[in-house]
C-alpha cells in the first residue's frame, strides 16, 4: 500500500531514538532528505531524523515496507479464513508461495498489534475458560497443544500459546521404534504443557487486574499439569491466594453443549476445525512450520473477535465477540477500516510473553534445522 504524499512521519522508526514514541513531538524533529524511485511505489520521499541521524522514508511506516510488489491483502484475508491453504492462495493470486507467506507474516503482525491494543482497552466482565486444542505439525509424531483462553459469555479469543507434545496413544511396534528414532533427534519438552500454561497465566493475571469481576472464575478440564502451571506463575498465584481468581476444573468427558462449563472452548475448537485448513480432520494440509501456523492463527483470531458476527445466523445484528467482551467497537471499526496499511512496531506494543514468542518467532518447529528467519523490519 502506497502512503499519501502528504504523509507526516509520526515518529522516528529507530527503536533506540528519543523520538521513537507515539504522540506529540517537538517541531522540526526531522527534515526532508530527497527521494528515491521505486518500480512498485513510484517516487518515495525520504526523511532524516535530527536526533539520531538515521534516514527513513514514507515506506518505513507502510505494511509493504521492503516489499517489491503489490499484493491484495484483502484477497488473502478473505480466502485464508475460508479453509484455503498456502498453495491454493498462490495459485489463485498467481504469485509464489513465498510471496503469500511473506504477506501473511506482515498481516499477522498487524493483527497481533491490533489485538494487543484492543486488550489494553478491555475490562473483563466475564469468567474465562482455557484448554489445550490438539493438532499436529509436520507429522502425527509431533502432536501439539494450542492452549487457548476464551471468554465464557462472549466467546472472545483472549490469548493463545503453543507447545509440541510427544506422540502418545496406541502404536504398532514399528511406530514405537520410529518414535524412539525421532526422540534422539528431537524430543519435545516433558514440561511443555506446564510452561505454556504458565505463559498463558501471565495474560490471565493481566486481564484479572483490569477485571470488574471479583472473584474471576477460571474454568479448565482436569489436566494434572494445569494447577501446577497456574501456581508456577507468580502474579497469578498471588491473585489465587488473595481469592481474586478461583480455578475450577471439571472432567472433559462431560456431555458437550451449553450446560458444559467448557462450552466456550469447545465452540472455539469447532470454529478452528472448520475454518483453519490445518485443523480440518483428515486434511492433507498439515502445518509444516509452527511459527507460520501461529501467524495464520493471529489473523484468524482478529477476524473471529472483531469482524465475524457473534452468530452467523444473525449477521445484521452488529454484535461481535469483541463488542460482547466490552471492546470499544467504534474505535475498533475505525482501526479495521484501515487494516493492513500501517506497519506495526513491536517496540511500541505491550506484548505479553506468548505474544512476544509469536512476534519474534521463538517457537520451535520439530526437526527444523537452524533458527527461524525473522526479517529485519519485524525486529523494530
Ligand atoms: Zn531518530
């Protein structure tokens, strides 16, 4: 997206510069510094920060920073939430798979930033439920838990975290042998679930501090690692000791339906199973990379929370999961009207531990050699 020529730089893009903050700046903190011509965006105005001597351009604030061709983000967004895979998208848009992945990477950071800002305005007035949603990455030898935190009444998707598990259940002798072979190369962390829920607990503690509910009930199934993980987080264990958070767990085998305390997470499980191509049962579109899967989930979460109607049978009601959770939808709709235009900066966002993991691609993909590639423009 090409930004307007009348554009005024809102701040210096260098994270360590004193002018790197949003809000009012002193007059003349930058000066114009010529322009450069690009094949894709035409003439691009350059600026020079008088405080740190770094130069930047209008493109530094665009989601298309460093991009070399224009791709319709809305097309990707529309298809991605309707069970379309990366290769399908590449064929439909007649671009390479790499270009599709790159645009999804950018859209995911925009969606994460928007979710993060919306979270700052939220005052939780409902109980919460969390659970591990099971899927697998690469092959069935690497199942995972996507730990999700959902609002009991609004079904607002508050947070997620990820952990890879060791394959369990009935296996043939050959499968057991192959699993032990894989274990030598890549054995998932035994405490993975506990660590993941502990990161999620940080988000729960943060939400609880801004909640009007006292006490706030936290529902989960009776997984043995959950109580340990919640107490492992210092902030949440303090809130539990003060009686401001009460953890209730029930058997996951209870009959599904609205009467089940886990209804909201079961509802979210169903949504993911039908809308995310990687989670469709018996699919061949298995996610190959954990970080790319989490990027796609960030975009889906943004759609689920703020764009999709609360119930698809009443699309004109104007009610979304976000409006029920108490988000200021006037402000949010303003933001959504300009979606996928501006580049978000991690340094200006209050990212939680799990969100930092997604933004900076800190989650490991099983059997992947080397670290995850993180473009320079995503580090700021
Ligand atoms: Zn500067």
